[in-house]
C-alpha cells in the first residue's frame, strides 16, 4: 500500500485506523501496529533508501527494531542509538548474537557479527564492516551536518531506517534538513490512546496554581515562582491521588531547590537525578523511585526524556521553559505507558509548551514554528482540565 509523503498532517494522522484494531499480539509478540511497522520497514529497505517511521513514546520502538533485525538474518546490520540507556533497552529485546560498540557497555566486533549495535558517539570513531542496513533509534537527534551525517554518507548503498517519536528539529520536520527521509509508516498518540495502547494525558490549567509560568519568568524569578508553585502543586497531586510524579527542572540548582521544597511540604519519597551525579547514583535514584510503594517524586534535569520506561508514572510536572514541540512530546510521553488500574496521566505544564503547541494527542498538531495554541484551549469550570476550544463537553467530566 502506498505511503504518504511527509507532511504535518500525515505525520500526526498516522497510517492505521486503531478503531479496527484488537489488542491481540501475533506469534512474534507484536501488536498489530508494530507488525505493520516491521513489514513496512522490510518492504522498503532497498539499497540507498532513507526511510523513516514515526511512533509515539511508549509504542515499543525497541521491540520493533529487534524484530526488523530478526527478519533480516542474512543482512549486515548496524543499529545506532543516541544514549546508553536506549542501548540497554534494545539489548534486552535482541534475540540473536550481536556485537556491541559503546564506551561503557562493550567494544566487541569479533566473531564476524552480522548484527552490531552501539551508541553513535562510539560507532563514528570505529572502522566497521560496511552495513547493508542501518537502523537508527531517535533519528531526529542526528545532525546531518555532523558525525551522524558523515556516517550515513560513508555508506551510501546501505538501506537506512530511522525511527522516532518526534521527527522535528527546531520545530520543523527533519525532512527539511540535510537527509531526504521518506515517511513509510506513522501512527499518532491519539490512535494509540484510542486502541488502549497508551493512556490519555490530562492537561491541568496551571494558571490556577500560579500567576506565571516559566517561559514568562526571568531567570532571577525562577526560584520565587518555584517556591510559590510547589506547595500548591503538592496539594493538587495529593487531591488527585497520584502515586508517581516526574518533575522536569531547568538546571541542577533548580532541581535541588525543588527537591528541598517538596521535602519541606512533607513528601517523604523524593529523588533527584542530574548530570552532576555518577551513573551509579542516577540509576540508584531512578530505581528507588520506580520501586517505591509509597507516593514518590522524581526530580530531573533533562535525563528522563529518553530511554526510561516507568509505567507507574501517572503525573508530569514541567517546571522549565519548553520551546520545542519534540521535547514536549518526549516529556509527556514518559507518563503515557499503560499499567493495570492506570486511567490517565495528569500534566501540569508550567513551561508554556501546551500554550505554544497545543495538546500532544491532538492529531492536527504540531503548530508551525513560532505558532501558539493559546486560543485553541478552554478550561473546564468544574475540574479545571484544559480542553480544545471546539469541545462541547469536558473530556474528564463527560
């Protein structure tokens, strides 16, 4: 079946009607949309092709990548991930022997491996056997003018398959940059929510908690805004009976202040992760948050946007400026994974992302660069949830 050329409409609309899908996996353990993504990737993997698939955070891209590799047993395959955490996730899914190229996880090219996986930073420094197929996780992160682009150009005959939840750079489609990606498969957040593969986000009106949001605050007032927000945020999270809240801050000092304020409000299970810690400290904090049987908070500075799978997260608090639609989707996507008994994910966006770009599960988004979705929202007078301006009923109260 012919696939649409990349456009804002087709990327958000997706390629499947989830209302016709049943939540039953096939013999390979794939959901119907995952199987469709695998089939499209293999069918379009011709020499020199540059194909892209768009699947939301939580759709199981690692599982899809592993299955593509399994179905191409005679091809020399190179799989590239941007981060160590994503590489570890992928290795858990791979069912065939493979070499590993990562500064911390391995340096193995022996044994004549037909499959090699690694982080971009390590792969670009090594001489590797020319691949037939290159699979790139989070391909929107690759700079076509940097080492990423040079690696792709070094192997012009390889079939390249890029997978991403957010195919944007600087709020523009990555097809507008140096690599001519062809969209061969896409499915939207709203379609996966409709099929019960993700839970819906509930956006709360942050103006009810504070008069300012962080994209309006000057740097010297960020701490003052945080001190005003946190007590009200704690009360709102407790009132909504949330168990696991993930908090995004602007820098290390801000994260440590937020952690102290949460503890001051009587929150006993508060963990913080940032770049000033060792990997061991970071992993310990994430593990303690994940395993906590009590309501818990995980405060972070840009480390939980990729490669962290914690389905129990049912609340997101954004306490930093959000100027990128891709970042907004990655952040909110951390809370959309399903879990028995989990109905939705509460979102407190003090960073202005929802104002700028609208709802991440709206198939008409994102807005063009510089656009604003403020006029497209209205607040429910009963529950204070944000709804589309065209909505006749509140999604929460209906």
